[in-house]
C-alpha cells in the first residue's frame, strides 16, 4: 500500500498535473511555431517559383538575342518547308529552343515558337498537336494590333483554362508565358514564343503543405489556382493568412489555415494520452493489490522460519514448491540453512583440529632448537680442538638453519650477503669446488629490507647448473645498485652458461608465457612469486648470457617509498676460504 501511494503521489499525480497544464500552456506556442514553419514553407515555394520564372525569362532573352536573328527574320513568313535552306533554319531554331530552355526541364513545360505565318517550331519531343491546341485557344489574345503594341522586352502571362470542343480539346489548365519576338527596328514582329506550364507543376509543389489551403494569385488578388480547390475556411473564424511575393511576375503565394484544426489535433492526442494514463493507473492498482497478497504470505512465512532458525531450531525448513520466484527463493533459503549447519559443523571440527595442531606445533619447536644447540656444542668442541675450518662450516650451517626458521621475517641486504657467504662455505664442502664469492654492496643499501633468503636461490642455481662441469676457478659475483625507481641485483657466474634458446625459454617461464614442467625451476619461480607478493607486479627477474662465459640473473626490486639518502660509492669484498678483506 505504501508503494502504491508513493507511486500515485510522486509519479502519476505530478505527471497528470504537468500533462494537463502543458496542454493549456503550449497552445499559443504551438500556433506560433506552426505559423513560423508554414511561413518558411511558403517562402521556399515562392522562391522555387521565382527561380523557375527567372529561368524562363533568361531562356526567352537568350533565344531572342543570339546569332539566329537572321534565321528568324528569313523564316518569319515560311508556312511550310520547301527547301533544304528552310529545313536547316528550322533545325537551328529548334536546337536553340532546346539549348535555351534546357534549364527549365524540371517544369516539364511545352516550349514552341510560332512564326508570323503561323508555322510552329517546337523543342525535341514536343507534342505538336498539344502546342497547336494551346496556341489556337490563346489566339483571341494574339490579334495583329496586340502584336504591334506589345513591348518586345516584356513577357506576358496568361492563365489558360480547360477548354473542350471538337478542335480545341485541352485536358488540363495551363499557365502560359508569351513573348513576342520583334524586329530590331520594332516595325514588325518575327513570331511568338510560347512556354506552357501545366497546373500539375503547381499542384505537386503545393500538395506537401498539409492542412489548410494554399494558392497562387495574380497581382490584383485573382486566384490562378488553389490547392485544394474546395475549402471550408471561408466559414471558419480566426483564419490565419500567410503570403510571399514573387517579384518577377507580381504573383503572390498565399496560405490560409485555421488554428482550430491544429488545436483539434493536439486535443485528440492529449485525450488519447489521458485515456491511456487512466487505464494504466487502474490496471496498476488492480495488479498491485493482487500481487501484494501473493507476495506477502510467503514472505511472512519465510521471516517466521528465519526467526525459528535463529532461536536454535536448526531443523526447520521452508516448504518450497513450484519453480516461480518464491520456489527458487525457498530452495535457496533451505540451501543456505544447510550450508550454515555445515559451516557450524566444520567450525567445530576445525577448532578441534586446530587444538591438536597447536599441540603438535609446540612439540615440533623443540626439534630445531635441539638441533641448533647440538650443532653449537659440536662447533665449540671443534674450536677447542683447534679445528677452526670445520668449526666455521658448522657455524655457517647454524646460520642457515636460523634463517630457514625465520624465513617469513624481513632481512636486510647486508644480512642476506652474510648468509650467501655461509651458503658458499657449505657448498665448498659439498662440491669440493674452489669457489669464490664477490659482493658489491653500496653502504647506503646495506639496511635496505628484502624478504629473507631471497638471493640464495639465485646463487644456488649458479652453482648447481653453472658449475655442473667444475672449472679451475669458479667465481660468483653479486652486484647491487640503485636507480630512481628501485634496486637492481645482478648475480653473475663464470660457469658453462646457456644457449640463447634456453635463455629465451626461461624468460618465457618467468613471464608466465609458458607453463613450466612440474618440479622444474621451482626455486626461481618461487623467488619471483615472493618478490611480487611483497612488492607488487613491478618486481621482475631476467637473465642474459655473459659475453665471455656464464650467465647473469637480474632481479629488480621496486621501492615502496622514495629514499632521500645519498648514494655512496660501492665497497668491494672478495671472499675466499682463507682471506677476507674490505
């Protein structure tokens, strides 16, 4: 009910008020807009007709003032073609008609020229019978006196109505453009130029105007044609009239429409809109009441079951039926209760297992401490017996064991380099190598924190793979430097090295482009994963083949915070089994 009331108050009611208010407010605006748009249409139509008239005037002047004047003068009294010279003049005059009136092809006008002897010359494809009928109907205006008094520079316009008869059968009304072609001295005329434009041209131009009536009028207001011809606007009050002048002919294009027609259309639209809105409101209220009842009962039952389950009854379930939303919701709710029961059971079991594991962990802590204490006793016995070399080896082993026990703690680069020396001492005993470690560590980077035992896998990889065939002089060099974005650690060896194909494959593995085979390169991959877990995806590892011999592994550790400490010159430490110098 609250949802229904909210929708009615804040959506449907304001929408209805705004709609009916808009109906009364937009009345004047719509009429002004329609009047403005229709005025633009009338202006465009007047402009099109004026351009057509200009084309006819231009064509008639072009026909009069051209090199054919001599032909027109000679041809004025020809009533039939008796010689080849007459025929050539006829062709030249016809071609000039086609050329002069080519721009008026859109009017679909009948263009023909009648000489003084009433011999007719038309454009290509002209209907001579139609031309003859039009010329005959207009002959009552074309008296000899009128021809003598006509201004040679002027074009006359006549509206030729439909005329039925045995001789003059004209199918439709035509508007005629007439120009008398006179001699240069003005004493006599050579012929008459006719351009007949069908009223269909005007109807096609007017038929897209829409409601109302549009017409073409003479300068004195006499209608030339109206579209539609019959209209009820004469008896309608408040008719709006628009007009636009055609200056070349004195015509006027007039348009009349009634605002009532526009308001009737708007009223019908708003009435339909209100009817749809009212029916929609009734349907919404009816459906919402029905659906609310169907929704309320299962939701109430679901709430009651949840309360019982929260009170401790872990066996209660919702009676899910059907495949509708409530059936799906009930099934999901029952699954959730089952999962909660399973989670409670799992938590209870985990608590029991955790208690057992903690007891085992406390017991297991005794073992490494026992081993370290035992190794310490052995070291003391060796030192007391004067065996400092083996005492040093035992001490290195104890150092590595302590590092393994605290592998999750942070270390410094200085401590890591010390662990590398301990690891080298142990590997000397195992592999019987003459192995040397050179560490280049700037003083200001000695306290830089890194994950514990992060360098040992690189050195181990150099010993195991680089010195598979032991050389006379095995050397591993660790170079540590700093850039603006992080720390670069290079581990170089002078071992047997690798082919470029092997290096490319290892690079692909480190970039994750190739799946590594199980139990291969685990140390390098684990080292890269530890770096990225600590420093993010900007931490990288790369490798390259040395120019002389061996391989170089390059580790980049990004800085989490920019350091402002100065960069000191690096110190070089060369370590062998007997001598340490810095």
